[in-house]
C-alpha cells in the first residue's frame, strides 16, 4: 500500500512530466519542419511566377496525364519510369500554360466546339483519336465507334467520363499550342542577302596546307600560373561558370550482397538431396517444373548443337541415367537424358488452320476442325479444303503448302507433330494459333537427337546473408557521423568509394544505380557533410555522404579552379607558340616547308573545307581557323592563328564549288526550316526567362 500511496501523492508531478515530454516532442517537430505542424512548405510542389502549385492539384493533373497516356498507348498499367516521365511532362506543361497562357489570350487563340468536333469525329481526325479508335486487327480508323462511344458516354462509369473529358482538354491544349507555333513560324522571313550568304558559306570550299604547333608540345609542368592570374580569368569569364540549377555531389559506398560459402553449400545440398527422386521420377517434365529454378526444355537437340559437356557425355549413354551434380554459372545442376531418337533434318508439310474466333468456345472450333480432318482423312482434296477453309492466308493460296522447314521454325506442337511423325501422316494438333490439320508430304535427312531434363538450383544470397551485409552497412553508418569520418572510415577499412559529381534536383537516379531516386531526394534534403542511413537499392545496400552543394548562379572560384588553371595554362602556351610561329615565319618567308622546319613541325593538307561546317580534314573543328581561311585570298598565307588545339599557320591554295548566280530558293527553304524547328522552343524559352520558378517536387517524389 505504501507504494500506491507514493504514486498517488506524486501523480501531479508525473502528469506534469508527461505533459512536458509531449510538448517537447511537438515543439521538436515544429522547429524541425517535419512534424504535424510542419511538413513540406505549404504543401506546394513549387511556385510558377508567384502562383503556388498545390500537391493535390499537381496529383490531379498527373492522374489526368496518366489516363491520357493509357488511352493513347492502349495500356492499363504504367511503370515507375513512365510515371516519372509523366510527372516531368505535367510540370513542364504547367510552366507552358503560365508562360504562354497570356499570349494565347492576347492573340485570341482558342479551340471552338466545332473545331473540337472536327478533331474527334469530323474530317480532320486528331492522330491521338485515330489511334484510340482504330481496329486492332486491321489498323483502320472506325469513326462509327467514336460516334457510338460519345452517344453512350453519359451512361458510362464516372471514371470513363472523366478520362474522356481530360482527353478532350489535352486535345484542345495541343491544338492551341499548334496554332501559336504556326503563328510564330508564319512570321519567319529569310531575306535574299541571308540566303545568298548561306549559299556561299555552305558551298564555297577551300583546299590548302597548314602547320600545327600543338599545345601538347609544352608540358603543363613547365607553365607557371599565379592565383592572381587565375582569379583574373575567373572574374572575366564568370558567365561561363554560371549554372541555372543547384548541383549536389555525393560520395557513396556500395555494399554488394554475394552468396556466402554457406549459401553455396546449401544450394549444392538441396540439389544432391533430389538425386534419388530424380532417378525414380516417371514424369520428368513435372518433376523439373516443381523442383528447378530453370524451366523444363522440351526440345530435342542434335549432338553437334550441345553446349554442355555433361549433356555431351550423356548423349551416347543409356536413357534415364542421372549425372553427378555439377556447377554451371550461378547454378548447381543435375541432368538426365530422357529420350533419344532419329529425326529428319527438314520436313515438308501442308496444313489447314482453324482459328478460334473471338467470343467462340474452343469446343466449337474443335468441332469444325474435326469435321475437316475427317474429310481429309477420307481422301478429300486437301488443297481444295485448305483454300476454302484455312485461316492462314499465306499458305491457303498454295493449298496449305508450307514447303520445307527446319526443326524449331514452327510453334512447338506443330513442330513436334512434323518431326516426330513420318511421311504421309495426317494429324490434328492445337497451338496458340488454333487447330492445325497437318499432312506430312516429305522428309529429308536423318540425325540422332536427344531430350534432356535438368534440375537447376540457383546459388543466391540467403536472408541471413542479406541481414549480415545490411548489419555491416549499418555498423559503418553508426560509426560515421559526418563527411570527415566517412573518408576516415573508408581509408581505415580499405573500402572503395564511388562518386556522383553532378546531381540535379529532378534526376531520377544516380548514374549506374537503377531505382536510386531516394538517394537523389536525400541529397537535396540534407546539409553538406551529412551521412545517409542505409539505402536498399536492388540487391545492394548503399551509404552516401553529401560531399558538395553548388548553389545555382555563378560557381565559386574554388569549385572551378582546376578548369580555370587548365585554360590559363593553355593561354600561356598559346602566347609562347605564337612567338615561336612568328619567328618561324620570319625565317621561312612564304615557303611553308621552310617555316615548318623552323617551327619543328610538318606541312599537312586539308581539303573540301566549308565555312558553314567549321570542320577541317586532318584538324577537326576549329572555328577561329575556319574564319581566317575564308577571309583570305587564294594563294595567300596567314599569320600565326590561335586555335582550340594549338597555333596554326595556314596557306590557301584555292576556292571552288560556289556559284554566285545560283538559284537561292533551296537555300531560303533550308534556312526557313531550320528557323521553324527552333522558333517555337526559343520563343517559349525567351518568355520563360522572364518568370520566377521554384521547384520543390523533390520533397514529394
């Protein structure tokens, strides 16, 4: 009783303690942003030019996109990869609606009821409608099917009606976009001087010679650069290092799960224990189906076609002898030769195919086949019966004749009837195509073949092995609190670190790691230096460390210093080589061979170069050099030219191929097509640059 009294006396204190604990728990969740008062910011997946996109609305749009996809693809289910693609499409469509919606309204672009009617059941059927209402057998569009569907739409289930209305919204949106793009394209104009310049730049060709003084001639180690020079280059070229997306880099460890020695021994034992039952089995195909990790192979195989050494050894032995247990790849196996016989090399046959019609019971089709089979067996004209009744149009015209064919070319029941029978036989068999009345008209050659039954048990990691590897990964995590410890523990334990240098917020996976979206999401929810818990990805466990966060905008000098150093060194090499080239020109004058000797280089040829391509045979793409060549006169030599690969001296021997009086119609059309292919996307991107975007999809997907 004294204990109960003490509890009663201190009940108030206990209530206060419990209340304080609950309050602390709630406050912790509030301030962490993950609790019942927190969660993702405002439950929005993003913000487009000030408009919040709620997760419920976004999901509704995704569901509409999924339904449209199912209609267009005529599929009932979609995989995760397709769902990810549709989410991305919906997000881009929301941006497009915001960016272009105002333009549509200002231009008066809309889709009338009459226009929608024409797209669905009129004279200009939309391709998506045509695909959805085409006969699967013939591929022909059935307008009557559309009309019938729409007449009965109000009687259809609610989800069917919703799917159709969403589909109509998609058709209208697609047509509005098409109209806008047409307006943009109609505004394109190619002036004559532009076409003339294009014709000249694409048809005027040059031949000549060049001397290359490659930057590789000067070792990097001999070129000194200062931090001041690097920062000066960085400040001058900041635009080159601007990123529109936030980028994150992770280091990670992969804990592979392999079968242990115990797993190997267990797999071996399981096969060995089946030996006596396998020897005495009377239905080998059923025994294999019930006990093997690989399916029963019901085919006959010639000795020359055998790959397995065990099957080769059994081939000339007695039937039903079971081999010793042997290993082949990731399997332990036992094999029994269950049949051997002589079969023809090829067979000639004719057949009558009786299909099971849609909605027809198999017994009804079987009765028709039995009737035809009886007529043929009684001496009826097989060719005439085939022409009149066979559902195989290819052979029916030939009286059912299929010609000669090798084993394995036909479906299995048909194949076995032909190669297991003899010349003159007439049999009735069923396949996936229907019922076949087969007449074997000839057979060629003869060879010994055998059929084998094989029990295969895959050697794979057990639950205990997975548990052990997971425990090892978990132990690493528990001893690794930050990036510094991550590096230290890797080195001490001799582990192999992998890296993903460039991750963007909506990447679906880490390169080389399928279904690793969760790793990407973790990287964008975490602080630099954080270490993840254990990810289970496929048949492996992964632990990651967030190595670097690069905000969008101009990258920090430290993040691009290595690249800058390479470029600054190249600039310094160019300065040295330009001096060397100018000295060589002074010594050699206009003699390219003499200049090459002075520059310690060789004279090389280039031909058929055009300004449009910027590509020179023997060199590659060198825009600066190409510009110099096509600003020169034939028979002239250039000064030293700084290029991407090195410093050049070039001489133009001649120009050819350009017709100054050529008809410019084709050039105008080519330019117009090029502009039209870019106009829609570039006009959209130009407008998109004027709005603000905040993408929080990674918090939800």
